[in-house]
């Protein structure tokens, strides 16, 4: 199946008037600038995974740094730990970007956190909702007084010199469409707008801004302001958490800091401060 540009008129089951298609032409006009980060932008009607598509295009030499691939629907989307998820067509923002960081590889671990800051910034400015970040890659919104996950981020390497970062954000997902009760969406959180065009523009502009600051500082999270900004918006810090780690190991304690490598530092009851670089974090309660 050849992906179709989403600026074409939708047909059949794609004709939900509450969920109009993205305007690919207008997005390109607004975001592609001489000397800017974004070099190409494509909107496809349906694909398996925008991350997988961009990794494959990079390997085949048909994509370059600054490429943005957006899908109106993903049928084989993946989250962290290879979790699968799906959402109704045009109910969210599902996109991936290809970047070629000119900073030390040791600092690339900050990219998911940087993307989280950019997504939260763009959505707060445009949708007018309070957003928070759950380490390392979840976007949280408040729905009915409760924290709910409304988005996620997944980074994948593309060869030795590039990365693909995938973002999924629930925009108009209705209560009856939620995959789990702990999920949420911008609409359910009372967003002032659920128009995906300005939302996507705001997120990509914020991502370009933060990526530029981080790159200019050679990936230094302190000098770029990234470490401080992420910590300020991180809902995980100051809470008792359980970290489920590789190898069927887990630790419980207070999340006290984000270290210079972007790891979550957990203080356990026996006084040990353990940095966690990979794992599943469960929020237990506020401290």
C-alpha cells in the first residue's frame, strides 16, 4: 500500500468531521525555512509506524536530517519496551523526526527528555493545559483531578550518526475510546483548542528551539538550560516510585534528581542513591 498525502480529501471511514485531516501544504509553508531545522515534512494517511518508516528511509538513503513524517493513523505503533498501541484515525498527533546530532554520542540520552520538554512547551502554549513529564518519556495531563498519560516518546538509533524520535499525543480521544482508564487526551483535559495543525506547528517549533539550544551547547544539559527545565516540569521528582529494571529487578524509593546523564536518581530507604538509566517507573505517591 502506498501512503497517501493527508492533504488529499478523505473518503469513507476517514470522514469524521470532528477530526479534520491535517493540512500538509500549510504545515510545510509554516515550518520549512531556509536555515531552519526542518527540511522535509510529509503527512501520510496510514502507515504501520512512522519511526520504522524513517529508520528504513535513512538506511535506504531517501531521508535526511530534519525530515518530519506524520501519520493520520498508525497500525503498528510502538512505545517503550516494545509495547504496542493504537488510536482512531486523526484522533491525535502521531509523528517522527529524523535528526543528525552534532554533539557527543554520550549526550544523546538527553534527546527523549528534550523532546518531552518541547512537547510540553508547545502544548501548554497552544492548548492551554497544564502538562507534566513522567520520567523518561511520558506526557501527563490532569483529567477529573487525576493524572493521566496522554502522550509518549520513543527514540531509536538510525545507523551511527542519526536518531529517529517518535511522538504520540492523544488529542481528541473520547472517554469511550481510551485504551486503558489511566489514559487521557487534550480534549478530556479541557484544552482550549484541539485543532491539530497549530498544535503540531507549536510542538515542532518548540522542538527546533530546544534542539538548537542543546546543540549550541554541545549537548551540555546544564549550559543549555535543559536539565533545569526538565526537572522543573518533571512530575516524577519528589515522589515515591518503584523502578522496574532489566533483569527482573526493582527498587523503591524517592525520586530526588535528574543527573547529568539524564538518569533518574532514586534514594532508597537504606540510604543508597541509585541512578536509573532504563526501566519502567511507577508513581506510588507524593512525598
